[in-house]
C-alpha cells in the first residue's frame, strides 16, 4: 500500500523500534525502583526527556510525558480552567482539533464563555480579532493550534502568544501536528504550555508530552504515585517514551540539516503534477505557511468519499476533507471557517507525506489519483453522491 495519511499517524521508524526493543524485553524494570537496574531505566527516560526538550527549545525540567496528545490537551485546559474559575472567557480558534473543541464545549456547559476567533481564506488566524479578544477584561486563558491537522496551515503562534502575554493571558498551543515537522521553539515563541504526540513523527502511539513553562500554575489531571514530578502520575510507558525520545532526536537532526526539504520536495512534486495533469484541482489553504508534508486538495466534479473508496481499492491510503454528520454531508469545520463552499469542501482530500515516503511512491500516487478522478467523473457527474468519511 502507498501510505499518504501521515497526519493521521506515522509508521514507527525502524531506528525508533530498535531503540525501544530492549525496554520491551530484558530492560523491564520499573523506573521508580531503588535498585541499579531500575535506575538505569530512569536514566534512559531522562535522556528521552532531554531529546524532546531540545526538539521544542525547552528546558529539561519543563517537559512531562503523557499517554497521548489528547491527554496533554485535556490536562492543560482543565488545569487552566480550574485556575481561572467558572465564568471566565476562554479564547480559541474556529479550526481547532476535536480534543480542544470538545473540552471547550464541556467548559461552556459549565459556565465558561468560549470565544472562537475566525481565520482568513488561507486558514490563518485573524490576528486583529485575536487582539480584540485578548483585550477583554474577562479572559482567563487562550489556546491556539500551531499547525492545522487538515490543511497543515501553520498559525502565527509568536504573534498570538505575544498578544496574550501583553494582556497577562496564559497561552497554550496544541502543537501535535507541528512538532517534528516544523521548527518549534517554546522559549522564542514565549508560550506557556504546549502539547505534542509521538505517533505524528514516527514514535509509537500511546505516548505524548506537555511543555509547562517554569513558574506557571498547573494542577494535574491524574493523581497517584507522583511520577513526572507530580504533573502526571502513573507508571511510565517506558518503551514508548524511549521511542519518543529517539524520534525527537531524529526529527531535530533533519530539521537542522535541511528543514525537511526532502519531504517538502515530494509534496510539491505531487501537487505540481496533479495541477498540471488534471483539470479542476485546487490547493486549499496557505501555500506559504504550511507544514512541508501536507497537501489539501479539492477535485472538481468528485465526491471525496468516492475518491477514497477507489484509491483504497487501488492500494493508496489518504483522508477525506469533510464529515458525514447526522445523516447529512457537511464540510468540515475547518473548511467552513475558511469560507470554502460545501461543494468544494466535499471534494477535498488530505494527502500527507513522511520521511519514509519515496519518490517512486509519490509518482505512483499521482497516477492512482488521476485514475480515480477520471473514473469518478465519468460516472458521478458534477454533483456527486455518497457519504463522506471523517478523519482525525
């Protein structure tokens, strides 16, 4: 199979797996143990922490391991909500991931005021509206994603964080789709909290991390044995943490060496061929401000659901850009916020590459997409039919 759905998850890199394996077998010890073997495992965890800290520009004692990105997002937002109190305003954007949106909806039911700032046609935050929101007297905290999971569009985090900081508003960023793919520096951007997830950049599923800036208030979501300096209790998922650390080191090396130019070249080659060889193809979102691995394309006269079915049959995996909700086909909330009409939104696919994608696979993927588009247009007509599949 040609796998082009790396924004959903990535394959565990062989070098990552190799570094994990001893901790799934002979190095089975609990890192909280007092004997030498347990302490050796603890040192391995601390090396992983150093690697993650280096990847995001944090100090080592500002990084705390979690079970996933969703847990990291939930832990930070619930801690902030408890700190500011019911009735305060929470400022976010209209294009957040569900692990932010659902928490905000829950807080709204509890009496918090949720303000969802819009984006422009390119998918970038409306900074003027964000500034207005930050200036409100009742703002408790703010949360803004670093890069969008659908379009790959990178948000103006430094500017948004600065506006929050000027008003004394705590600022969190969901950087799950950015870390490992784009330069991230928490100290330079002056964010207070950051969430990341290992399986988005070739570490295993089931491990994530939080950055918590020194000196800011944080109340844990989980209580117990006091692991992770009390920020996240629970016996550590040792092998996965080791894998996360190795993946972080690999991604840092690539970012420093070539900025992931190889992945970007594949994505650009893929887009260039389709735009030149297939009529009625459009790029959704900013071309300048996006992660190098993500292409979000609309195909005139095609339903995304039909394209997905055909591509799956042909041996290619990617994702659709809209969801079927309560029996009705609706565009995703991200595309709606961007002002993309429903017809175009329902024809959109997200194609996301990784460092394991080859040029040969990329060219074959172009041919498969061309084949699927030709077939669908020949039988479906301009309106299209069929349900649309949601992706994460």
